[in-house]
C-alpha cells in the first residue's frame, strides 16, 4: 500500500461522522480512553486549563494503527485555545513516515454539537506497505487547552458542562475496530459574587450626650472579574440625633 492510497484511506476514515467498520477484533483486556482530570473547577473568566485524553491497556499484539475521538464541550462556557498531540503513537521509531494528526474545532455539528475532533494514524512502510512496530502500554493521545469565557452571577448556581468523548474508534492494521470503554470529565466554574457595601458595627448604642464613635464602610466580595476601579456611596443619618 503506497502513501497516496493510504492518504485516501485516512481521509475516508476521519471524514465520516459515524464511520462504522468491522468489529470482530477481540481485546484480551479492556482498553480505556479517558479524559483527565475527571473534574476541573475554575474561579475566574479567562482562566486557562488543560485536559488530556489518555489511553490505557494497549498491547502490541492488538496491532493498533489508528485512533479517533471527538471531545464535546459547551462553547458558551469554554473556548478552545490549543490542541497538541501527545507522545503516545508519536514515536518516530515506530514508523519512518511518522504519525498523521488531524484536529478541528466545530461549533455547528448537528449530531455531536460543539467539539474538537482528533485522529491519529500510523503510516505503514512505503516500500512494503506493512507496519512493523505497534504502540503498547498507556499514554497521552492529546492535550487540549481551554479558556473560561463565562461565569454566572449570584444567586445563580455554578455553571458546568460535560467534556464527553464521542465517535471514538480504535483500529488495527486490518481496519477492524477494537472494543474499548470511554470516560469523560466535568467542568465547573464558580458563581461570581455580587459586591456588597456594609457598615461596621451594624448597631451602636450611645450612653452620653456628645459621645463620639466610628463607623467603618467595608467592601465585601470584590471579585476581580468585576474589574472594579472606583467606589461611591452616600451615608444617610438623622441630623437631629447625630453630627
């Protein structure tokens, strides 16, 4: 199989949203594809964090040559900043012609919604058309960098969304799909508190005419996402009782 033929195969494999191939490969141990960490919590708008897509329990005897997945997310809460290929299935010693890597950020897919799609495919030897070395063990398939773009304001609860894996495929050199399980993650952003002006003490009891006392005006819950640059207030009192 030459590189041109294989390129056509690659295009057909990763273009179809629900591409189904033979499923007669039997894994001796369950392969897992997982988003890590399983829970991510952010506290501020523009906060940046990474999630990785990991793969576990790969054996060389499975003769894996390709992996595809879509990572779904809510684009009203998050923005994708970067997608980078992981070290797993990237080692050039496995294949002289390297690894093909495809990524995209899609917002209008009628089936999967907003997601990124990643496909990794090892190319066979151009001369023999055969693979010689196959991945084994556990490793990182990709790292996806997100940025927080929204926070709810109290009294609303924290906002959250799932980071789900969908349309996942793991294929061997005969284009058989290998059974596996998937595990997604959950993203949450904290509620933005409303700033409050308070007086301390809240109650003062005078015992003498002419007695002097102090009140302190405090600013509470001044979250940096409000980008506060100034404060104004009027302190009302009864001038018949106080000076």
